[in-house]
C-alpha cells in the first residue's frame, strides 16, 4: 500500500487518487508482441505500441528521476518541478500547454514517483505531431519565473493537505516508510517533500534539478495507440532529435533499510473511525537485493492476500472472523529495495494483539508447511488472466512499460514476464517468504481511534 | 491442470492476434429468441466479452426502515448461488478468469460481467446462477453487513465523503435521493435473508432490463447466452418511480466541523435534465466553467492565478427525477472562504457576460473529440452503450453526436448560463474548520 500511495498525480485537478492496479499485471498492453523500440542518436529511447482499437493516441515521456533523487533539506523538488513543467517555455506561455491540448480535444496530465516522473497526453492521431512538438520543447526549454512559482507553491501544499494531512492513514504510511527505509533516506521521505522544504524551494533549486536530469538521454518516449512505428520515428527525429544529450550522473539507492529505528508505529487519531493493522517487510525489487525472488514474491502476495479466496482472507475473515478484510501486496518495480505489505481491517470486537498473532500464525504456517502446487497455480493463473485483461485497455500499457524501463529493465524482461511467473514453484514461494519475512527488516503499523480503545 | 492450460492457451492466442481495423463504433440492436433486447458492438480486437446491464429501481426505492437493502442484496448476489457457497462461487469465477459484480445507484441496480470469450459459457452460467438462485447465506449476510457498517464509519473520517453525503442529504432533504444508498447502521441490522431474497425478487425482472455487450461474440451467440442468463427471470412490472423533486428555493450553507487542516467544499445548483433541448449547450457551459481539465475558469481563477486549491471543478449530475450542477474544491481552512468567493464571482461573471467566443469554440472542439478518449477498453465501451440506453438515446447516437454539438450557438450557452448559474438556490457544504464561513441555521 505504501509504495502505491507514493505515486502523486500531477496537475489533474479533481482526479481521484486511484491506487495503481497490480503493476506487472499490466505489462501486456494491447498487442504487446508488436511493441518496437529504437534509440535516437542523442540517447532518447523510444517505444511504440501500435493499436487501432480507437482513434486515439497517447504520448508518455518518462524521466529517470524521482523524489528519491532528492536530498534532505531540498525535498519536494521533483514533484514541484513536475507542476512547473506546465508553466511555459520560450514559445509556449504559462498554462498554454494544457489549454492547447484541451482545445484540440485531448487530455493531459503528469505524475511523480520515487524513481520516475511522467508526462502524458491522449489526443486524436492527427494531433500527435502537436503534442510531440510541445513535449520536446519543454524537455530542455523550460522557463520558470518567480511570478508563476509563488501561487503554484500553494497549490503543491494544498495537494499535500488533501492527500496526506487530511488523512490519518496516509500520515501513518509516511511514518512506516521512514521507519522501514530510514530517516532522511531516499524512500524514507515523502514524494511530495517535507512542508518546510517545499516552502523554501527557489526558482534556482528547481532549474538546477531540471538541468541535471531533464535530457533526452535520461528519458523514455512511449507512444501507444493509433499510429505506426514509421510515423513515430519521423516525428521523434524531427522534434526530439535535435536536442543535445547531457552528462547525467548515475543514480544510487541504499543497499539496506533503516537501522536502529523502532519496528512498530502506532497512530492514535481522533479522526479515525475504523482501525487498521498492517505489516511491512523490506523486500528485493527487480533492480536491488536478491532480485531472483521478485517473481515468486508476486505469486506469494497473490496467494497470501490477493482477494477473498486468499489464505489471509479465509483465515482471518471467514474462519476466525477477526477481520473484515485482509490483503497483501508487492510491487517489484523499484530502483532500490521495495516492500512486501500485508494488512487487516480488524472487526470491531477484535483486539489488535489477537489479529497480529493470527497473522503471525499464518505466516509461520506458510513457512513451516509450505504451499500447495494447486494454490501456486491458481495464483499464477490469476496473474496471467489479469495480464490478458490489461491488453484490453489502451491506458494501462505505456505507464507499465515506462515504470519497468525507468528502473533499468529491458523490453526482453517485459516479454519474459509470463514465462517467469509461470516458472515459479512452491519451493520458490517458500524460499522468497523465508527471505523477506525476517525479524530485522520490518515495521508493524496500527491505526486506532484516539485512546486506542481496541 | 485444466485451468492453467485454458488460460495459457488464451494468452497464446492473444499474442498471435492482430487488431481489427479502426472505425466508428458499430452498434447493433439485438433481439434474442426469447425476446430480450440488447445492444452489441462486435469487436474481435481482444479475446474478451464485456457485459454491462441494469435493472430499473435502485437505492431510492428502498422501503422505509430498510435503507441499504438494495445495496446489500446486490453485493450478496455474487456471494454464493445455487449449489455453490461463497468460496466455491468465487473459485469458479477465478478459474474461468471471469469477473462478475453488482452495484447500486439511486435509480438502478447495475451489473457487469467480463470473461475471456473462450470461457463465455461458464461466465454466463455464473451470471444465471447469481440472478436466479442467489443464496443469501446467513454468514455472508453477517460479513457483508459488518463490512458496509465499517465502510460507513470510515466514510465519516474522510472529509470528501462527508461533504458528498451531506450535500445529498441537504439538497434532497425529504426526498428518497437524500438517503444514503449504503443505508444506516440501524436499518442494516434489521435486514434478514428472507428480506434480501424478497428484495431480489422485486428488482430482478426482465421488464426494465437494459443490456449492452462488447467483444468477441456474434449476435446469435449473444442471444443464446443472454436467454440462458436472463431468460428465466419473471417479466414483472417495474417499481414506481420516485416522486418529483422540488429544488430548494433559497441559498443555504452547511458547515460540518472536522479537525483537519484543509476544508473540503461542495456547492450544488439545480442542473439540467438529459433530454432538455439545451443539454449540449449546458455541456459546453460546464466545460467552460469547471469541466474537462486545466482550461476551465475555475481551474484558472482558483488554482492557477491564486494557488487557492489543488482542484476546482464542476460537473453535471443527472438522476431520473433530478439534476444538479455540482462544484467542488478544497483549500486550507484559512483560505476556503476566499476560494468560495472566487467561485461565486466566476459564476456571476459567466452568467452576466457569457463565455468568450474563443472559450465557446474550444469547448465544442473538446466535447467533440473527448468521446473517443474514453473508448479505450471493452468494458468502457460496454458502459457507454449501457448509459446511452439509460439516457433513452438511439443506437446511432454516436454518429449524430458531433452534429448535435456543432449545432450549439454561443447564444444557447449564454441562455443556459443565465438559467443555471444563479445564487438563489445554491447549497454549499463545507467540511473542516473553515475560517470566515457561517452556517445557516
């Protein structure tokens, strides 16, 4: 849950903060076998996902930079900069970018995560030229003025109030991240930054960050929909081709999580009406740690807490009636370490301690007695089925490709996903669980009404 | 295992398949052998069948003292049916990679089915079971009731949910639309399996049924499967519609105190019916005021120029017996009063001066193009087809829509602005600790 919440929607006023669907389930975009990739001379990687299902086309540009590339004292830059990217260049006036997309019958938005920042538009095919021209223009031509910065800073702070400060559960997630990944460490700080930092960021801070990371050789261009590889190649050469490459420092992520921080966090909040219990383990991703466990962990999350036939649901909700719901989740698309999360919404009469011990019993049982071939297969089937359905949606493909490529994954990794999921054995699942469910890399979190009556 | 082979086979098929040519959405009106009516878009571009359907009568027709009964009943339809208890029913869905769900709006009971076309027999068989032999097992009734009560509690801690609920309760006070579709904890406690069974019998009937299907299926096959799933339901007679709604006649401000740093505000004005001749002019007006995205006046004045909020938007809501124009924003407690002053000023300005020529032209271009943006999956197209039927539109509406928008004149938008954007009957709800906003008694 925590990592999902870390994704900040951009300018999209009124957009709900929708949690990401299971990340790798989306890897099959429409006609994934027809995805093609090439790289321009200046280092811009281009991916084309043609589909003629509807007369629309989506452009997504992802920069390999996110909030985890900030330092304490200057947090919030990546996200603030994402907002300022809509404030004009030498040729496009402030706010004109989105207005132009809209008046051409399209939609646009942007988002910031720990590891990447994305900008996207969906338009009619004959407007692809327009949005590629404008997106290329702001890749190196951004202008930020004090006049535009001042009101936008308030917008960024209002966004944080809406998503985080108004929500006890989101505040608890921030505490969990800090205790799991470390105080003032890349994933231990909020994506939107600390308020005190955001209040102090200057035009010079934002422009320095922009100059350091926004370059064609640090970006991925993904175009999906009603277009062709030839068409995209022509437009990419025309608009992005002339931009100069820049030297970009390699990104680093810590090899370990927090040391010496408490393994438990409790938020008692008068605003809370329903309690929450959750457990968060430090886990390897596709890019960091013992990455060989990344596929088995996806199967583990599914069979442990994916839906109402999962182990946790049956044990906690159906059999013992300690919880109203139970879940587990794991997202491997992270440049650094990630987390394996599980949780329970306790029933009104259930003491937290009893819930915790019942969950502990289930985890221990899985390690001791293993998992059956049948339940592994069901989990695999559900992952594969979700991937098939993801092919039915034009919207889900580009972002998933982008998330994978932005952390150093390859097109071959994306293609091999179903085979790698299908190859997971019951022994792999137990080995992955044993590796991740360690006593030294975890945080247990509880949300209770004030006084913690339960 | 069989399950695995079937899915892997389907996966392999997807990898080989080539997309169909792009084209307009071709809607066929289908009549089944048993006389059921449905709309179909045959689309071989994904190995999937998506169904979107609904029955007349929703939460607004919950009997007195049984608020939430339609919603709880709808939830339980997929919690066990025929010989299959909950876990078995779930497993059958998972094994077929089928997803079946029901939900409730104020006016209708809605359902969706999504299944791989290779597993369509099983998908429609599960649908038949859910519609005709739901079990309402006592343990599942208890579990779902507890979850709904907890969700009602949880909603009370979310300012946006509190604002939404309070707005409906205030705007529709004394009318069935004012009731929470999820019900009240007290009413939910009184609901028993026989009551739920009775409610299912009162709503699940062929009269008033609307069905839309999209995907890799032809007319004859769809007809056969629809007859199987829906054919044994009684013809029945639809429940009476809710009574007429009288819009408020004076402005009203409601403040709900919550210990949060940001106040959430909603403002409702009487809206416009879907069949009103000025509907498309109203769509353009809403786009200019606060619809669409970052081009609107509210976005520009509240967010861009003054940084007063992350979001400021407006939307047209249409119910069977009412219509609203709803504006929403959220701002720090100290600044929410100013944000609302800016919103009111924009309403007045648009009402008095109308839109600029440029705003008007841009709105029409956007509205014409925006429809295609939403056609990105089978289920999205099925939902569109279904909502067209709810709105009483003809199957060829999509080909006529551009002309309908094109025919709107700027004077039409000026007229509809004068009609809709007035302060006399505005209901404002603010949730938080707003400074400088006084509630009306």
